């Protein structure tokens, strides 16, 4: 993810690499990787695209909340429908990629994303919130398929011993997308908010207002659809680049027995909670900044600041990639989780710019969590690494559940600050997992 939930399937890639030999035109038997120097730029583009599109939800939520006069629970259905795709499409998407191959699978995912973007047209024309949610689910389904392709493929495109480095570098492109898309999207989508609101209209006038105000949403996603189609065409030109590609067959429920392993089961739970906490904070951050005791400025003034949240994750990834070579990953995970809890406490017990920037700084704490939790959970899985990766993909469904629960808590208590107790609780459990997994796995 985030990053926008990049399932670092290093072990899966290692298994796949076994199917290449020195006799393959693109394989390297000595290193177990694919020699295809022309492909990495396209894979990096995939990371950039699905990271950016996912983070646009944080800008879309306050816009739709205003247009359809939603409470926080209803607004969080945006994230629920988006991240539900990981639960519904994850395993079928993997089977599709196994059947048609990485490159054709990438094209299928990109075209599905394009379809989701185009569905914003009828959603806006009819001013129908459920249709917006359907469009987001289809868009997310394409994102899931693209992730199924991108993660193991970037591992294959080089020696296995440097796979973690390449994945971290690829995640930097993912983070750049999560930083850039909200920055641009806030100006396009939130910048159109008028001096009036949906509460000032009713009947036909309300429908007309919603249609007019959602026009920039449509234009934004149409622009994305055009860009995705161009990338899909470029990837299609390279569809036969991976000669000799093969995949291991697996059952639909492969990997769920791994949850019986304490370390992996705890790690999968931590992924669920981490994605949920990160998405929940990103989803409410704009509305949080709007509060009178925080910044008290309109959406079109503070909307761009969500990019600081994701930008912190981007910067932290570069710092973390160096620290992880010198300090126990488990202890670093515990430290950043405690850091996130501390920042939440500071934000909710202060006001003004301190409250605003301490919440935004949680992005820096989030930076290394996902790949670190993944690698700690999947240690010593060996030939089961691919199955483990699939379960981690399903665990990303936390991005649907925790934000919805956070929105419900905000509605119940009438306080966004109090609702942050839920993400803080998630980080507390992650801190315990980091300490639990601070030593290398023994079995």
C-alpha cells in the first residue's frame, strides 16, 4: 500500500525465479533472476500509479461528505469499498495473473482501473453516492491486480540478494505517488468548493448542485484514466518480454493454515491493524485540520496538507532503509509505533499548528511499518512464502474495517480527536509485535 500497501513478495519471487534457467532467453540461472533492463521503469510507473490513486481517497472523502451531507461513518464507506477489493479480488487476481502472465496481468489491472475511473461519469451525472462507491470498488480491483503483478516482478528483475533494496526503491515511487496525487487532487477537487453547501439546497436544486460540484472529480479521474490507458498500451508492447514465464498452481485457500504459526498470525494481524490505522488517519486528516481548535481553515486552503502526511512516509522510507541495516527491525518497529502513539497524544491534547503538524508527522512513523511487519512475519516460511504473501494481501482489508470503525466512533462521541483512540490502539498492538519479533525466527 502503504506506502500504499506494497505486498513485498520477495519469497514468492524467489520461488518463481526457480522456474528460470540459464537456457531461458531472459533468465539467469546463476542468480535466479530475469534480465530485462527495459522493464523496471514500467514497474516503477505501476508503483507510482497505484500509490497515488489510493491516496486520492483522502481528498475525495471530505468532498463527498459535503456533497451528500454524510456523517463520518457514511463517508468512510469510501475506504471500506476501496479496501474491500483486497479481500474480494486478492486471491482471484493472483489466479488471473498466474493464468495470463505478469505483463498481460498488468494490462488487465490497468484497464480495470480505467473502467473504474470512467464510472465516475455516470456517478456524477446522476449524483448518486452508491455509484461513486461502486466506481471506487472497481478502481481498487484493478489496483489489487496491478499489485499482484508489480511486487514479485520487481523482485525478479535482479539478483535475489538485492531484492529488498529494489523493493524499497520501488516503494519510494509508490510514496511519491501518495505525496503528489493528493497535492494536485486537493487543488482540483477541493478547490471547487463554493461558498454554499449541499445543506442549502433540496430537491432538483440539490441534484444540480451535486452534479456541478462533482464535475472536477470527473475531470480529475478522466485525466487519470487517460494516463493509465497510455501506460497500459506501453506495457502491452512488452507483453512477450518475459519468455518462459511459469507459475506454481495453488488452491484457493492456500496459506490460511499459516495463521496457526504464532509469529505469522501475529504479523498478519499487525498488517491488518497497520493499514487500518494509516488509512483511518489519512481519511480524517483534512476534516481534523478544519476543526476550529486546530486550523479552522476551509478545505481548499488546508486540503493540500494531506500530502505532508504521505510525504513523511516517503522521506521516512529512505531514512528507514539505512537504519534497518544497523538496528533490529523489530525494535525499530516498536519505536516508530510508540512514536505514532505519542504524536496522537500530543495532537489530541493540544491545539492550533501543534495539533495539526503532530498528526501529520505520523506519516513519518508509518514509513517502514508495512515492509518491516511483512518481513518479520514471513521469516523462515521458505517454500510457503508465496502463500504467506497472499494472506498478507487479504489482511490489507484492515484498510476497510478500521477507518469505518473510526468514523463510527467519531459519530458516536461527536469528536474526531476521541476517535483517534482506535488508531492509537492499533499502533500499541504493532509495538508489541515488534518487540515479540525482535529476534530472528527459529522455526
